[in-house]
């Protein structure tokens, strides 16, 4: 199912594919969650510092919650970076290859990244389930909360890598998350 063609600046845009629509939505939600998480980390750390140095009462839960939020911020941010090609790449060898070989190497790279995403998702799920019955000290929340972002980020990386691979096979560019 494709969305109707959009008209921007008098030029008809190509309709978005379903996977692109899904991935743009997921990347935007992930980015918003990461930004909100980062703002929460700043607020929690500020609260912890004020509690420690102004009131001489350190909140015991603050550091543990900030560390859990760091996992969500970094892993969701890393997944979005895979979609928008914001991660570090080693193009030195790739640019030395002939163009037709570069194309297939790029596809291979995205397939390898997808494989890494599968490993992240599967192992994050296995690790999370192995500690699901335990609680995070000072928070009283299930320990699995620390592993959800690993599994979720892995699944997002797989989706985003598949989108890149399909775009390369069609000789197209992946539409950026924020246009």
C-alpha cells in the first residue's frame, strides 16, 4: 500500500513505501523517547547533586534510574543512527573499489549490520528473560527493564538495515527520518 503522492514546491514526490513509512515512524518515536530520556537524565542528575550538596541527603534511587535511562537513550539513538547513516563508517577501502563492486559491498555491509541487530535482539531477549524475576536495587523495578532497549534496538536495526538493503537493490536513497 502506498501513500498518495505529495506535492512539495510544485514537484510531485514519489509515494512512500510501507516499510519506509513504518521505519520513519519508528525512528521518530525512538528519537523522541531518546531526547525525553536525556532530559530526564539531566533532571535526575541535577536533583541528585542538589540533594547531595545542598540538603546533605542523597536520593538513593537517582543514580540507578539515570543508568537505566542511559541504556534507552544510547541504544535507541544508535538504532536511529543506523537508519539515518549517522554512525561511523569506514569508507576508505570502499571508495577504492569499482562502482559495481561498491554497490554489492554496501549491500553486504547492511546485511552484516542486520545480522548484528538479530544477535542484539535475540540475546537481549534471552538475557532479559533470565533476570526478569529479579528487581533492580534501589528502584524495585524488574531487572528486565535494563534489557528491553537492547532487544528493541536490535529489532529496529534489523528493520532499518532491511530498508537500506532494499533501497540499494532498487538503486534508491533511504528517505531521511526528519525532512
